[in-house]
């Protein structure tokens, strides 16, 4: 069978997006089930669960940073295959053990193998693309993984009600599907098999870096929004169980609202460009997030939390898109930029899980929301001050 460049690009587009959908569905399902499994099997409190779930995110962070100068020398498909196989093995060990120490070690390996997945996929699909093309592929990717997250919340809730280990065994099967998809597409499609390492690709094609400084504001935003995401996925299920007295499947349904809203938002953002290269939209997203957290302090009903998750889904999609697009735009080192993107969202994840778990255990869920909302407003005020000073300096340079 003959593969033209257009056909190869189309196959690669669908392979990477379907792989991202299944992989993120599996990861999110495993992560949510992990919260219930750690409580039911090891009797951990909320703060200790926050620390435990941060083990994988911490090793993910460390290995993203440590491997950033080495991974560019390898073909992305090979690293993705190693990542999937390693995560599957780690999840199998975690689900099988009754020893907390072994569970912690497996979580550490789980995060380290995951560091080979997302930066490679993100750098792979965005390579050589700018403007509308870049917006198209990034938003297709964002829809794929976010759709996976949305489904996983409800699926995990249903499976956990039967057994806290069942989601892990289902996850192993799904990891196997992703591995076969990447492997078989590489074997059958010469163009995918021929994709070089980023290091070699940059040597072959002479490109000029034209990055935008707006990425720095977006990177602050992704830390903030991922802190909120971590609280929602790690602390809220405990709060829903302890205080709201709702079932795991109902909690999963609430989280599905956020996931569905995020998916739709990614689709809409992919068809528009008004938000690109505009500071005001970056600041608007962060400001609305802060206000929504402060308003949610008094929420007690399922409907009010559903509305909160609905708005959060929109804001999360916007912040994620802003970070990925402005981070990749104009850059010649895409995988390293995506590593920065992943590192910063991981920092937010750790902050939300560890600090959120501690504050919830000592004070309340309302206090968690109050501190996140207040801190975001303070950070936003500093960002706007810096942007104002920089704008004044640019005007002075133009006048001179």
C-alpha cells in the first residue's frame, strides 16, 4: 500500500489522538481509583493520601526535568512505547501489593515512566506547525485527552463501587491497546516509522526561533488552574464522601460535568483565534477562576457544585490551551517546551494534592477554596503590574 505525505499525516493525526484519548482515560481512571484504594486498603487519612498521590507527580516532575536534554535524541514513538509498558507494570504492582512501601515505590515508577509520554506526544504532533495548523492539532489533542478524562471519572466511580482494584486491571488492558496502536502504526506506515528524533530533525531543517513572551503569563496560569484541578480530583472526592455523603458514582458524574465542559471548550477554542496573543484573555481566565473559588466557599448542594465544575471546565480548557499554544508557537525545541508545560502543570498538581490535603484535614474544604482564590488574586495583581511596567518601558523605547 502506498502512503502519500497527506495520508501519512492523516493517519498519524488519528493515531496520536486516539492514543491520547485512551491513555489519558486510563491514567485519570487509575488516579481517581487510587484515592479510594489508598483509603480503603491502607486506611490513609486525607493529608497522607495527598502525599501518596503526589509521589507519582513528583517523580514525573523530576524525570521530565532530568530527561529533557536526553529525550530529544530518541524517536518519540520508542519513548511512548517504553512509557506505556512501564506504567502498565507499575499499576499492576500497585494493585497487587498489600505493603504500603511497595505501593509507594510502584507509584514512583509510575510517574517516572509517564514522563516519557506526554512531552513526546505533544512535541511529535506539533513539530513544524504554526498558526492555524498548530491551533488545529493542539486542540484536537486537547479534546482527545480531555474527553478521556471526562469519561474516566464516571467509569472509575462505577468500577470502584464494585472493587477498588478493578479499575487498575481494566487500566492494564487499556494500556495494552495504546501500546499496540503505536507499535502497529509504526510497523505498517513507513512515514510514522521514519519520524526522527527532534535533535536530528532540527539539524536537517533550519528553523528560526520566534517565541512569544506571553508564554510566561500562561505558564503561571497553568500552575494555578492545575492546583484547582488537583483539589477537585483528589480532595473533592473525599469531601463528597465525608461531608456531602454522596456515592462514588455520583461524584464521578459531577466530575463528568467538568470533563464534558472542557471537551466542548477545546472544540470551540480550536475553531477560534481571538484569544491568541492577547494578554487580557490570559488575565481574564485567572481572574474568573479566583472569583469562582471564592464564590464556591458557601456551596453545599449538588447543583451548585455542578455549576462550579461547569465554569471550571471552561476556564481550565482556556488556561491549558493558552499555555500549550503560546509555549509551542515560534519555538524550534517543541518537546523541551512541552516538558516545561508538563513540569509546571505537575507543580500545580502537587501543590493542590499536598497543601489541599493538609488544609482539608486540618480545617475544611471551604478553607482550601478560600486560600486558592485569594492566592490567585494576589498573583494576578503581580502579573498585571509586571505587564503594565513592561508596556511603559516599550513605549519609552519607541519614543526614544
